[in-house]
C-alpha cells in the first residue's frame, strides 16, 4: 500500500464544482499535522482554509496559486510514513505517472533508494543521480596557508529552446515551472503571474528584493498600479492595457455568485420597498449607557446592535415575515438566522447569526462582533452564509441615508439602516435637534403584503424610538 496519499479538492459548499487556489500554506518538504490548514481556496461563496486529512510530509503540490481547480482533482500529495525512510523511485513514479518521463533510469549497477548511496558511490535523487559521495580526507597541517586558487571561468550554458518541455513542480518540488524566457529572471511564481496579468516584461525590471529578486511591488510600480490597501491574497487579478488605460477584472468566485444571485432575486421576486424616517435619539442615548455597563466591557456596542434587537422583536410579533416563498408553498421558519451584509475585499458577503432570536443582548453583541471580524479577515465559510432567513444592510457606515436593497435569495425581507444625523425635529410643537435616521424595508410581495410589511417596519421603528417598548415585547 502506497505511503503517498493524494488529497482531492472537496466540495466546500452546496454543490460547488470548482475553486481557485488563493495561496498555499505549506510547501514541498514541510511537515503537516492532521487537520492542519494547508491551502486557502476561494469558491463561489467564500474563501476557506482547507485542512489536511493526513499527517506526514508534503511530497507534491499539483497546482499553483491562482489556478482554478475542479472539485475532485488532486491538489496535494503527502507521504504519510516519512519515518520509514526515503521513497523508492519506482513507488513515486507508480503513484504519480506524470513524473515518470522526468526520471531517467539509474546508471548500470545502481538501484539505491532516494537519498542512499549506490554501489558506484553516487547518491540517488528523485530526478537522476547526484555526484559521487567521497570520504573526506584530512589536510596535513601547514603553517603557511595554501595560495588561493586562480579564478576559473565557467561557461554559462545557453538557455533551452522555447519549445522545450517545462519541468513540473511535482518532479522538482517547486511551486512553478520555468520556461525559456523566465530562466534569467529572479522572481517568485506569484510575481510572475501578476506580471503576466499586468502585461509587464520582467526582463526589463531591476529587482529590489534580496539578490536582485523582483518583488510584487516592483511589478506594481512598473504599471503605476499599487493596490496596497488590501491583503495580497484578496487583491483581484486583472489584465491591463497600457494603450487604452483600462483594466479588466475577471468575474469569478464570490463576485460572480453575488451578481447571479442578485439577478435571480431581482427578476424572480416582486420587490416592494417602504421607507420610514424616525427619531432614534433614545436609542443613541441607550448605546452610550450600555457601553458603561460591566456586562458590555468586552464587546462592542453600536447602534446596529439595537437595530438588530428591534428587528428580532418585530419578527416575534410578525412571524410571517420570516418565511420563504416557493412555487408550491410558503415555508415558515421557527428560527431566525439573522444575516448581516458585509463588504469585504472579495465582494459582498452575507453571513448570518444562527438562532439570533435565542440570544441575549450581550450574546448578540458578541456574535455581531465575531461575524464582522471574521468577514473582514476573509475567513467567512459557506456554512456561515447558509440558511439565512432575514437580513440587515447597514449603509449608514458609508454616510448613506437609505437605499432599496435587493432581497437575499431565499429570504422575504431585508432592512436597510441609514446614517444617523443631527436633524431639526418637531417635539411638542417645538423644533429641536434630534438624532434622526431612515429605515428602508424591501420585501417579497408574493407572500408579504403591504399591511404585513408596513406593520413590521413600524414595529422596528417603535422599539428604536422608545427602547422601553422592548421590555413589554420580550
């Protein structure tokens, strides 16, 4: 039974067929523990870290970062018994035929295992045989140091022809292949990939890295495009035309899924949006008071927290809003998985808080804090976004007053929370300055009629205008 185990890309979501390798977290020769994250993959729903199903040593990485890989394709091979000694060449070739053409037959009389010294004194390697192993001889003591040897000119062999086959990473344990035009350029594979996408000729650049290595910054500087604000793994790849000064960003992964979902939602569910402007000065005062309580010292208290709580109380009074319309029936949900729209470098995500209606205010604050942090770090999983029932989108963080949000597929309502602004307001027939915001509720008019939608929105506003109402409805 082979020691080398092949790990295939699993289905990381609900019926996904492919994923893009964003970055490898291990390299050939690294020790890997069971369930250790080994690769970050972006699917149509999220970027996730995939754990290793085996413990051992990485033998082969089959796909470079930036490659789209089908579900079920082998992505990495791991030696699960490295303590048993070097891998025999015939076993490696048997399990990985693609290496066979790159492994020349051993010289006559030599059949040693990889890493062992054969009968003729040469060390067996994965590709061919290395130099002969010799026994070191002690040099006789001499009070006068030996003269330095004269420099020897070494002729540089010509580069291989352009038609020469590339050596695969599986054979040499590198993360990318070298072609004829790349041999004289010092740059790592991700930098080469970026240069190709930007149309930058690496041979014309002077590297600023160690030993003259060309870095990502060198390539970006060559195009005057340096997206430094986002993590390297989150920077979208694009092609650049210096003549037209246009960039083309491929529509894939999360962005592609989001675009298709919004089109499907907009053209399948009849959207209705209602607006309500309200004075939430009492809610803003309550935010300040909660921040001083010992129970909230370790969590972040924001107006969004109280908007979420108001929505959950309104769902309790109007349970029909928490439903899904299908061709055959209306599915009523007895749980509330509260979605929070989050803008990330990879696009819009809507992770949800499972059973949010069962959480205390402190627990809800912690859940919101964790959800936002996870989304910003790019660690949201497909499971975090599955089975949502109702959503809040907070456009107020961008200074926007309101909008007409599109329903998250499978849901019947989405609440838009706008910016809170000091505004002249009439109180007891007098004009005073109050903290005012606007709420917008979009709902599916197939199963949510105007009365239900209006009552739901009014109930949210009532709690935010007078938080004491929450005590009566809890």
